[in-house]
C-alpha cells in the first residue's frame, strides 16, 4: 500500500490530450474525468490511498461529498485512525499524530502495531475481534510513543464496510490528564484518610491561626468541634515558659524554627488537665510562601502520671535503701560489739571454770562461743552485701585484676600452703571496676575453691577472654562441684549447699558476687559436671589487651 497525497505531472512528459487527440471521443472523456479526480486529490478535496486488495490495487478515497465529515474528524480533540483488515493505517488525523509524537504524514501506510505497547497486544486483538463480531467495542490500554514511554488511552473501535472493504475506525482518547487527576484525587483521599485515622492528634492551621484540618484524635483531645475555629480557642496550651499560642507557633515557623517535643498542658473544663508533647512544622507553597503549619500533639498524660508514680517509688526505695544502710552500719558497730563481748566473756568462763563444770556445761559454753562468732560473721557479711548493692560514690577507675589476684593469693597464703593448692592465673585485662569490688569477687571465688575441695589438693585456674563488649573472667577448680538443681540457688542470699558442720560460712559470699557483677552491667553463672569441679564465670567491662 502506498499513500497518494496528490499526483504531480512532470514537464518532461507530453500532454495526455495530445497523445489521444486522434482517438475516440469516449476515451477523451474518460481521460478528462481522471484528470478531474487527480485535481481534486491535489487540492485536498478528495483524500486517497492506494490499497493492494484481492483484485489488485484499489483507491481508497474520502470523496468530496463527505468533506464536512473530514473537517470534523480533523478538528476533533481525540486521535482518529482507520485500519484495514491487516492492521495497516489508512488514515490518521493530526491529533493522533500528536498523541504518539510523530509527523502526520509518517503514520499513514504504516502498521498500527508499531504504536501498540507489547503487553497490550492481546488486549487490542480481543477488542478488534469484538468489533468485528458486534460492530463496536471499547477498552483502555497503553500506546507506545515514538520517543518511548507509554500513553494511557481509551480506544473506541467501530467496524465499517466501505465499498466491500472491511475497515476499522478507532477513536483514541488521551487519558494522561485523567490519570493525573485520579492520582491527585487518590493522594488527597489517602492523605485525608491518614489524617482522620492518625493515632496522634494532628491539627493544620493557616497563617491566621485558624484550624483548617484536624484528625479525629485532635477532636477527642479538644472535647469540642475545632474546624474553622481559632487554635487558641480550641486548645488552651500552657507551658513552662508561658502560653503556647498560635502567634508563638507561627512566629517560630516564619523564623525557620520548627518546634520539636515541647511539653505543654491543655486545660479542659470537662476533662481536667492533659499533658502533651507539641511539635510544629511549616507548610509552604511552591513559591516558598508560608501557608500555615502542621501541629502534632502527643498525649503523654498517662506517661507523666507513670513517671510521677515511678519518681515516688524511687524516692521511697531510696529512703528504704538509706534505712538499710543505716541498719547495716548499726549492725556493724552497735550489734557486733555486744556479740564480741559475749564471745569473750564466754571464752573466759570456759577457761576459768573448765575443770569445775561437768562436761555438759562445758559443751553448752562452747556452743555459746561458736554461736556468737557465727552471728558476728553474719553481720559482717550483711554489711558487705549492702555495700555491694549501693551506688558508686566515685567515678569508676580501671583496676588491674593481676595485682588483685596477687593480693588475694597472699591473703590465702596459709590455706594454700596447708591444702597444697596450686593456683594458675593467665594475664588478665584491666577492668572498669572499683578495686575493692574486684577484691571481693576474687576473695569469695578463690576462698570457695579452697574451701569446697575434694580429696585431691585444689587446682584453681583463672582466665579471661573477650566476649563482645565485655570481658569474661572464669575461675575453675577441681572441687566437689555444684549439683544442677543448685546452680541458681547458690547466688541467693543466705543459701548454702552444706550445713555449718564441715563447711563454715554465712551463705552471703556468692550473693555479694552477683550484686557486684550486676552493678557493672555483667552477669555471673556456674558450670559444673557433678563432683568433677566447678567453673564460675562472670562478665565485666574493661579495656582491650
């Protein structure tokens, strides 16, 4: 198929009238009629396209009598094309050319498939089949522009029979503006839905301080209708620095100073006083002119009440701890002194009248002396425990656990020698722990390893290794071990695995260790396989080696 936008005669050819001057008048008449048709095509009165049909080339024309319809099609806002049965474009108006972004004269005679989005080819084929069956069809799909990009359109297809030739007339309506409007409307609806259902109170005010939009949470917080009212009338904000009104908020917006988390109160006659966190951000138009601002109100009334209750409990706990420390001090000085005197007098009585009393009386005095010493030990342990749970009076300084271990071994020198113990200590890192607390840890753990030994001489191994941001220190022994069901209980206050007969003690040492470790953000636990020894492990902060 080739377009015929007109026929131009070249001056190099002879005049057809001269060539047929000697032929019959009927031939001359037919020639004149053909020339008239050509002139009509040249002058735009008739559009014509040569189509290769079943019976050879045919001229497809929109004749002069249909000229008003041609003008109407050319001037209509929608794009219009006509296809033959093979999908070749017989006609296109300028609007369709503009729609796909190409020149009008480059469309006629081309395949319509070049303008079809591949994913919608089957959809268009279905629309064409429906139009062939029912005469008309319509649907939305995407065309492909010459410069790339998809163009959403609505196609209306009509099957037309022109002098025995099946053609398909298509009207393409550009949907891009409609889609943009739908997207804007959808965004507006989504924004309104978000605003309405927001959990926090949100208020939008203009530059006059008038409420333009608000969430349902804001209406509930105000306990009254607030739309179109002044912000100051809807919410009477009070703050530590005076009232927080619309003028103050808008002034901050004009100075480019958004408000973030300002504590304020709302006084409401029906609901009393509410505490809120107020945040405000400016709203600007495309020309950077202030339109108003968005105010977010986070109700913290319950949180403030909880904080106040927690503060009261903290104060009460502080008083209780103070009382406990005072009791510990009293126990350390006031109670221990009478106990010491009781033990001393009992021992003097035992020495002076040892030969004058019967065996039962001597045994009772011995029990009295032993009980007095044990009570004194318990009071000392309780004092150590309360000191371990108290807050640090001075900033933590780094301590050298290697030096602490040397002092600990010197403290237990006699017991080490008597038991034949062997203590091995790897190089340990500096730890961010008060030295007195580190001393208590090692003395309790090394002392237990020496105390709860088996038949073989004690072997104690101390090691340290990095675990994330903490140091893990372990004290491993070959003693009697810890049964599985006691591995948690031994860290409780006054919990002991053995009576006071074979193994002496107060049951406070491991509880003190746990409190010290927890004080520095660490933890302590024990690993033991029955009677094959125990491995006590604790974590503390410290420096890298």
